[in-house]
C-alpha cells in the first residue's frame, strides 16, 4: 500500500527500477518501460527485445483508456501456400519460420516519445548495467532456465550466452549478457532505428536467413505498431477494458459476460462456481480458436462476441449437473504458451499503465542473433497453415496473440490495472481475477493467490493446482471433469488498485513468480 506511486512486476530488480524512475521524475510509462527492459535481461526466458508488447494506459486516471499494439508481423514473403509447398504442416518452434518481426522496441520508443517524461536512454540504463555487470539469477527463473537447457543447446549462439560452462545457471549464480548490453546502449543512443536498421537488424536477418527464414531488412525497417481502440464490457457496475484482436482480450470479456448471468454465491472455491468458470472458459476458447486473427486481414465479429445475446447463447449450454462433452479446438497445435512478463505501474499524478511483453514460449524460438545477443521469439507459431482460416499466415500479418493487459474503471475513473501471465491462460485468468475482486471483495494478494484451474484448449483434462481443496475436486470429478497436474504453477500476475477517495494505491504480486510490489 502506498500513496505516491506503485509498481508490481515478476522480478524485484524490475520493480525497484520502476520505483527509482518514479523517484527520478519519470512517470508510469517511463517506469514500466525501465522495468520491462530490466526483465528482458534478468528474466530472459520470459521476455526480451526480440519479442512483442501490448499496453493499456489511463493518462490521467480517468476512463479515457489508450491502447497500443506492439506486435510484429510475418515477413512479406511468408504465405501459407509457400509453407505447404515446402512440406510444412505447422511452424516448428525452433525455426526461423516461427519468428515474426519483433515489435517491442518500436512500441517502447513510441510510448516514451508520446507519453513519457524521461529519455529512452535514461530508462534503459538499469538494464544495460545489469546485462554488462551481471545479475543474480533468482529461483523461479533458474527453474525455468534449466527446463529449457536442451533446447538452448541446439543453437550455438544461445548455448554460448545462456549455457555458460555448458549448463543452465542455478539460483544464486551471476550471469552476464554483454552483447545485449551493447544493443540496449545503441537503442538508447539512436532510438528504434538502431534495432530495425543497420548492423543489429542485419545481424538478426543474417541469422534467420542462414537458418532458412524468409526475412529481409525491408521487413524489419517496415516494423510499426500503433494505437488501437480498446474494447470493453460492463461487469457488475464496472467497465473492463482490453486491447482488441489480434489479442485474446475479447475472450476475457466474453467469459465475464457469461459469468455475469450467474449469481456468484459467497464461496469463490465452491464446486458450482468453479464448474461455471471452467465451462465458460471452454466455450469461449473454442470460439477464440475459430475466429480470432489479425483484424486488418480478417473479419472479426467483435460486436457479436461482446453481445449479451451471444453470451446468453453460450451460458445456456452450461449444465451444473454434468460437464459438457468435448468441445472443438481449432488451434494449430497443442504447444504450450506460458512465458510472458506483466508489469503494472501507477504514478502520483494518476497515470496508470498496464504493460505486457513476451517472447511467447520459454526462451522463444531459442534462436540468438550472434553479434547483438537478441533472443528471438516464436510468436509465428500461433499462425495456422490451413487455407482460408482467419489466422492463416500471410505477408505482413500479425498472428493471434495470447498476451493481454487489462484495466478496469468505475464511475469514470481507473480503479484497477491488472494482468495475469500464462499464455493461453490469460483470458481465463483476467476473468477469474476480476470476478474474485468484484464478486467476492477479495484483496488483490488473496485473489492472485487462490488455487487456479485451466481447461487447456484442445486437451481433455482440466489443469488444477495442488492447492485446490480435495473435496471440491472430488465433486467436480463426480460431474464428469477429469484433472491433471500442470507442469508448473499456472501463470503469474500483478495488479494495482486505485482508491481515489483515500488517495491510496494497493498492489499484489503473484507468489508463483520471483517478483514483488513496491510503493513509494
């Protein structure tokens, strides 16, 4: 709890960097970008400058919410027909074909120019110092790192940087990324052109083409995100705001619309409530995989998806006596989409920033550009190769995105900046968190810490964390649900609530990650 500013991230070093920037005269967008840059260094498996980002901003604490889409596009030569002709049935993870042009650096620079107070070079200083001088690897990061050691070993440049001495660093080790430090320094000095043109871009393009990719320098030079119109829905007197497609924020709102037709009761962990959340999510995700895509190249029925009529249609399918039969999933593959960083910052002048940055899977494509040290994401794996599918890969197209920042307003004021990490889980996670705060009056830390369930798209069993009460699990199994243990904790999350009457900020940071919330 605090008054003059608040930051919540999944890394203490990033949270501290954000607070330091606020104290140095920066605002919430400055602090969020400084924190994100730090995480690109100290949590390399989850985020990086070789990835994408999305941002929601309340510049003045009102419900006038801005949204920025910092996602990248497929190369101009990438067509579904080309991949089918060359024998591809899906886009492999550790391949250049999974790499779209990274959008994060362009987004950072644009947001700082339009809304920040401090120069980008100043914001990147903490990250540069950690990459150059070394940072201590924390426990959750070390665990995620070890799980990807075999994948990193497949790329000689990734192995050189991320497997020093032939192994993944363990908790307490000090790790350095001097090439990345130099790249961040160049971006700070010369802006986004240093990344999308010249030697750094050439380094990325050369590595991708060496591996058979279709990328060109022109693809990188053309990289450009943009402001988009947020979408929203009403939930029990609150307005919940999300970025529009190609992200899955509309699915979070659809789940909330389904939930709004049920009385919540007084127990957030009772079998009936969890039954409803599971089924609402299963129905909404089946819709997601059928229709979501880049709206500039496909017709997305957003108005229909957010209508009460559609929510009622799906709601009517839920039977509290038994689980629904298997639902279709049109996803390209069963790959897991887990790693992302989410950052929330609110400053003393009322600006609230909900910020998410990702390289998609742990360590992305695990392909590193050798001279610049840029670890490239694998967001292109979200495309499908099916002719005529809305999300089929095409030149200059953005894939379906799982990463989504969230913002909630009430009575014309921003009251909650929030996000839940975990790839696919994020849409359900947003709805789950909002419901726990609004329906049950839980504080943010308690709401984030509750046991999580997730009916992963395309899989029969519901993932359930071990803290789910055994009696509730048994009752849900009696109704026909089956359960499986997740390979790791389900997602993560940060949130900051704004109490305008008292002038107080309240924050929570998920115990599933290494981070914390700090106030000034």
